[in-house]
């Protein structure tokens, strides 16, 4: 199992530290550094900045938002980043959510599975440097009856096939991801539930495409906080607002993918309570309602030995790249967490 890091969103006041974290991960031999985007910092700029100041670590988008860009633009960006980084780019895609898609980008959040499938087909075709023509429900290239003509990408990517990942949570999205992508980006992954909540659906998609899980990258992201085992509950409490935000407030009452995931892991009553309180504006109460077990099972907390045990559980569940979000109030604390991650992987016998 390999390790990655997720720098999250740029522009939150820790940009210089984020670069130092990426550079230390590069030095320690981490496999990939991911960056996110929502409605603040954009992914390509951040990844260009990191790639220019690192040597070996891959840089990946987790994720580029599908409603933010035409698929041909995403192909251009991916090819450019791959070329400039010397073949170190990984393309992660996701549909985002209804509020961002419709409120920020003005793109209707409908038929996300069909949209994702068409988007991936166009991106792959464009990156292969074929002349681009496509007829689908959501995109038609060139537009009929106009001056447009099929043209091809002029940039040569470093590799013939840039690895393509999809951020997936729901069963149908996971199955499609297994069918059409090279990897899956997962969030709130509990090792104990991973087979039921993710792997089985990914495998079904692979089988549908006549493929196996061999070579498919299962890539969940977990917050990491190092400390003494007796302080695990205190460490977990720091992630209550984060968990409450996603389970309670990331989406509407009818359409919250993270809330549904918590329900599938057996937290039906807690998920409903967290959402009720969060949507009522009672964010502290929502955080207090998050079960400790939910936080502990979806993060890496405690001593290096305890983290190593958890890493073994994730590897046994089918994880191939474990992406860490190292917690800390200072750069030194985040660097220490990164190093602890490497040490834990070695102690787990997974390096």
C-alpha cells in the first residue's frame, strides 16, 4: 500500500506551509499529492505550483469539478500538467454537489452518472489526440449546423494514458467508477465497512467492463492526528466540526451523499440528528451529536502503533493508496504527522 497526502483547499492562510508539506512528502517518498477545489482556489494553479517545486511525487486533482469546465478544457489542462510535471499528473474528477454546481457554476445538477460517463469518454478521446467528435445526451462536438470542425489536441502528454480517478460515494457511482476509471477517490472510509460500502460496488463495475481489481487504485482520504492512545477521544473531538459539516450540512436534506454513507455504515439515527441540528443552524450541537466511533473509524488517530494497526486493516480491505490529511496547528506538527505516517506504514509491514 502506498501513501499520499491531500492538501485540501488553497488560500486558507497556510499556503507556504502546504508547499513545505508537499516537499517533505516528496522527500519521504509519498506517492501522490492531491489538491482540492470548490469555490475558492482552483486545482490546476495549485498543482502547477507544487509540481514545479517537487521532484518525484505525483500531483493529482481531488477533484476537478465537472460542472466547472468543458471536457475538452479538462483534457487540455491534464495534458499540460502531465507534460510540465514530467509525467506526474493524475486526473481526479467529480460532479461536485447541487449547491455548487447550480449556485456557483450555473450548471443543472441532473443525471450525474450519465454526465460523468460522457465527460470521461470525451476527455479520454481528446487526450488520445484523436480528432474530437462526439454525440451524446449532454455534449455534441462539433455543434451541428455551424462552423465547428473536429480538431485534435496539439499538446503531447508525457504518457499515452494519464491515470483518471473519480470521486465516488453512492453505490451506482462507485460501480460506474469501477467500469470507466483507473481509480476511485473515497471519503469517510471505515475499513470495517469498506467492502460493503465501496469495494463490492467497484468490483461489480470492473467485472461489467471485463476487468479485475488488479491495477485499480482504491484511494481513500483520512485525517491523521498523532498522539498518545489515552488521548484518542480528545484527538477525535478536533474532527467533530469537520464530520458534522459533511454529514449534516454538505448538501440539502434530500440530497446529502455523506449523510447517506453514514447511514450505510449503521449510523442512521445519528446521521438524522446531525443533519437536523446542522440545518437548524445548531452547528455546535450537530458536532456534539457525532458518535465517537464514526470519527475514530474514519480517521487515523493515536500512537504510531495504533495507526499502523489501522493501516493494516485498510490494506486488508483493499486500499492501494492511503491518502492522509495531516492535522496540526503548526508546520512542525504537520511535518511530524507526515513522518509518523511513513513510520506507521513501515511498522505495518506495508512499505
